[in-house]
C-alpha cells in the first residue's frame, strides 16, 4: 500500500512510500483509506515542532483527519463492509489515569495518551488502516467524501460542550457568539452556533475569497474590524477563539463584560510573543465572573455529536469548505498554503 510519512528527525522530510499493509488483530476493522485532511498540526509535525513516532521508528504515518470505507469487520462489531467511517485520534494511556479509565481520554491527566498520526501511533494517511471498533465512528452515507470534515468538527463539538458546561454553573442562556478565525475550525464552530439558534458573528481578516460568503450563507455576520472594536459592538456572551494568536486573544479579553465564556481552541506558534496585560485580565475575570477555558481533542461522544451536526448541515455549504483536493502522489502540495484555502484534503485513492 501507499502511505504518507514524515521523518521527525529531519524537518521537511515528507515521503509517499510503499509500506506493508497493517496486520489486523482479530477484533479490528480493516479499512480502505479514502482521504485525510491537512491542518496546522500536520504542518507543525512536518516542521519538527510537534509529534512523536512509534517506538523504535524515525518515520510517522501522518493523518489524523480521516475518512475510510470498511473492507472487513469482525463479527458482532456493529460495522459492515462498505460503511464510511472515521477513526478517533486519541487513545487512553496504558495505565489509565482516572479520566481515561472513565472514557474521558480527551481530558487525560498524566499526558501518557497516544494519538494516531500525531503522538506515538501511525495515522490514517495510508491506503489501508486498521482500527478497534470502539474507536471508530460511522459517517452518514449522505455526507460521502465530506465525512473527512468530521474530526475538525469534533474539536468544536467538544468546545461547545465545554462552553455550556462552564456556563451552566449559573443561569446561562447565551444569545450571541463571536467566533474569531474563519478557518475550518472557526467556520464549523459558527455552523454549530447557528444550529443552536444563536446570533453568530465571525471575525477574520480576508475581505475576498470564500470565507465572507461562507459566513454570510450561515445567516451569520462577518467582521474585519479590530478585535476589541468587534467585541464592544457585538457584546457576545460566548467567544470561541480559533486562531491561537496571543495578541488577538489579549485584545478580546481586554473588553470588560459580565459572565462571558471564552473558549480557546487555537495554539500559538512556537516561540512567538505572548502579550497579555495580566492585571487587567484578572480584574475583568474576577469582577465579571468570566471564564477562559481551553479545549482540545475529543472523545467518542464528541465524534458522535459532530457526526450528527454534519448530517444536519447543508451539504452544499459543507462542500465549499473543501477548497482543494490533492492526489496522494502530490501530497507535498497540500502542505503549501495557498490564498483562498479553507480545508485542503489529500485523496488517498488518487495515486496515479
């Protein structure tokens, strides 16, 4: 089979290579890989800023945003040949902490978890992969190739769950949300906010390209003004921050309010500046009963929630999120951002 691998000891060393097909355990599914999405995490792994290979190896099979079709399934697994599926990325640590032992491995306390295509386990950027049924989620057949959006949608399904969990410590019926960043995660956060009936606002820089229209076609408002001005204008009860840019986060937090939940889903670039006026932020958090919560990764529950959200979405709108499809043989091109990109997908079947 063909697979996309990176040498973590040599930044930029990306190969499409021939590998032996993985041997499936008796209780595992065998899956034909159809596609993988590419995100900032993949680019960081390729640049040597992130990632861990399986023990004793220098190369890692990439790909954590998966889509595949079941080739064979063990008896009693609830899966059948032909099912479209997505693999859950994270696995609990081998001697589970209390959270992992209860299925909340996205909240691992000891950081000994592993992650497919990221940390210690090969990913899904291969023409064949195997997976345990408990870590596999069926995709609505109507989604077809758009099922590759499921993993990034889990990031925001968990983020929204965290927002309501934190807000629920007192009366909480938010009416508006500001999403900062109109990449795939930000746009999917806006989608889920729209599905909740909220007044949705999205802030990003481009004035052209697909992003403004994607936002407006959700019935949401697209903004390009400075962050603090937009926050003062919109007065959102919820902010979902999807850029990870410290100056942007700081500007959003500088606007005083009461009982706002700010959920951070983006990570800053390694070594970048972190401008925060801490005294002012503490003042507003304490006096306003405000909360800043970080959210990353997802467990099986969030995959099911995301699958439901995508199945309920306008499929033509979802299709516009995938702005570029790259054949496996040219996978290097998927790691070179282009103007107008939203989500770039590698087609694992197209290797001619």
